C-alpha cells in the first residue's frame, strides 16, 4: 500500500498507526508548503486537497485519517488499537471523537488563523478574528482530558490506543506552533514522556 505523505500531524498519526500494526507503507511525499496538494494531479486523488491519502493494493483510494485507520484496523486487527470487542471499540471511538472536537479541530483552525495564516489564507477559510478563542478551546480541551480521561499509563488504560497516537501527534504539533499542553496538566505531561520514550525518532 502507498501513503501520500507530507509534513504535519495527520500523516504522522497514520504512519504511527501503521507502524504499530506492522503494516509497511510506501511513502509518496507531497509538498504541501509548495501547494502540491492543491494541484489537479493531487485533487484527482483527494478532491478535499488534504493529506494523507492511502492507496490500497488494488489501487483504491481512502482519505481522512479516521477512515484510513479504520480500514487498516479491519485488515490487521492485531494489535487492536480501536478496541478488542464492541463495547471497548465504542468507548475508544467516543474518546477519539472527543479529542477531535476538543483539541484537534480548534488547534488546526487556531494555527491557520495565526502562525499559519500566510500559508493558508489563500487556500482555506481562516478565522482570524477567532484565533485567541480557538487556542483557548485547545487549552480547555487538554485540561478536560487531564481531568476525565480514564487511563493511567495511556489515556484509556494500560494499552496504547488510537487516541494516544492522535493526541501525541497533536501535542507534538502544538508544541511546535505555540499551543503546547498546558503546564498544569501534570498527568498529561507524564503521559507525554511515556509516548516520547516509545515513539520519538
């Protein structure tokens, strides 16, 4: 399988997911800084113009990180990263959705509206007037996870899950763009050290 890859937290998330599954991916680099993802050749692969995109062995295409990870999990259910049985799968998807709504989406929009404005202003809608509010949503989201995520070693328990991988990739990204995990989130910082030991390369 081939992954149309680029810089950024979303492709990194899929690469880590595949790595833990032991799934080899051929990487096809896409220069999103130069806008290669907005050119017709790439838009034929994914009309949304976003990375990553997975090309299956049969040549079919899957985009959006959730869909890609669900597909890879269905093909290679071990180790289970989205839960082992129906209830744990539902709980994992619940926390995955919460992370997306509370941290991933506002962080992405906050970056585009501020530090990333020069890159994105002619590509997507950028909510410049809401940049500070979006960044505050990220802070509130991390603090909510600090208080309510049920795990100890990892966010949902003693085993790493898709939620850890997504949170880790966006915690890294947030550190790079001025939206770090708040210093008062002590438990999350311990979790981050666990993730850094396991995944930093």
